[in-house]
C-alpha cells in the first residue's frame, strides 16, 4: 500500500517494511497525478518499481487519497468556533465520493454545561443520517479512547480547518511519528497550517490515519444535476415521496421535505445548506450549458 508520495517517489508498505519506489512503464508515461496516489494497493517488483495499481474502492480528490473507510470531519467547539456550514460541505463531499463520514468535535472542555447541551442538540440530526459523532477533549483526554476503538483497523482521513487539534488527536492515535502541534492565532482565530502532504500513519490500535494538508479551500463537488444533489442528502430519501416526482423541495406545494423541516424531522441547518448548494450548482450548470 502506498503510504506516502514525495516528488515522484512512492513509499510502499509491505509486510511491515517500507520501500522507496518509482513508477514503471505505462504508469510513468501517463504522468497523471491520479494514476498512483496515497492509499493505492499496488504490486511492486524486486527492483522497487510499481508495476500495477489495483482497482480502487473509492478516491477523494482533495486531498488525493484512495481506498478510504472513513472521512473524520474534525472541528473545535471553540477557539476557533465550530463552522456548521463547513461540516455540511464536508458531509456532502464524503457522500459524493462514497466515503463514510463521522464528526469529531474537540475542545469541549471550553464549554459550559449549557453550551455543551446546545452543541449536542445542534448535532443531534447526524444520528438520523447515520453519521457517528464524537465530542472529545484532547487536552483533558476525554472521549479519545472511544474514537480509537471506532477507528481500529480502518483507514481514516482526518479533515477540517487548522487549529482544531488534529495533530493532538493523531499523536494520541498513532504508533510512531510525532506531529508538530500547531499554534493558534488568537487575533485571527485561525490556525497555522502544520502539515504539507498526505501521509498514511499507522495507528497503535491497528489501521491507518491519513494526515492531510487541511480543507481550507474545499468546494462543492462536481455534482451533475439536481437529482444527484438530492441523492446526497440521506434524510430526503428517508421520507415519503412528494406529490411531484421531480420536486426540487424548494417551491412546490405538498413537499414532504419542507413538511419534515417544519416538523423538525429534518434539520433546518441541513435544509438551508441544501438550498444554498442548489443555488451554487444552478449557477455553475447555467454557466456551462
């Protein structure tokens, strides 16, 4: 398995050894950044050349990694404050690339009991769409064991903005390398990036964590039409069909999605994000028609 890629060299782990490899033949000639990526399962020759890349189960584009079990979406409860819209964007990205998402919120030690209750309520809808949620404190060692038990023997990408404690969580989970923990800019409430490329890091419990350069520039995926967008909102497909088969869930009467939002069976945050995403995509589709 490719665990790292640096300037044309591919670091491949096999039987607990790491080999520095180069691409061979047609793989090298294509010179495509997607032809061999971190997470790929490959065949290597005796002279450390990658001669075959096996079929992928999935692949994320940003960061470019393959064969991922989970996308762990990590934010901080405070410092910097949690960005609910970006959580929804990362959930959309995970569903689009067919990677199971989970949400981790660090720094709950900064919250009062009232704020913690409010946070749990704000995230309660995630359970209804099958997204596991972990509220943790790396500083106080709260909830870390539950995260480790859940991710055991899996391959997991950890994504989210800088400064939310990803390095601290990875330091707890990993078996060897220690990451530099980033400092927080109090003035800007934004973290300084501490990682520059994607690395697969072995976890002490088994499995791998993929440390990424961050998700500061993530955009709405290349969704082709409204039907595909709707399919990426599990809560929309879990209710009865609307009166109109091609319902956009925006303007039509007798829309069961809008009714579910009014009855709090679908999160208002999620519905607002759906409407905003549809607007963004509609402009994109019209631009290229």
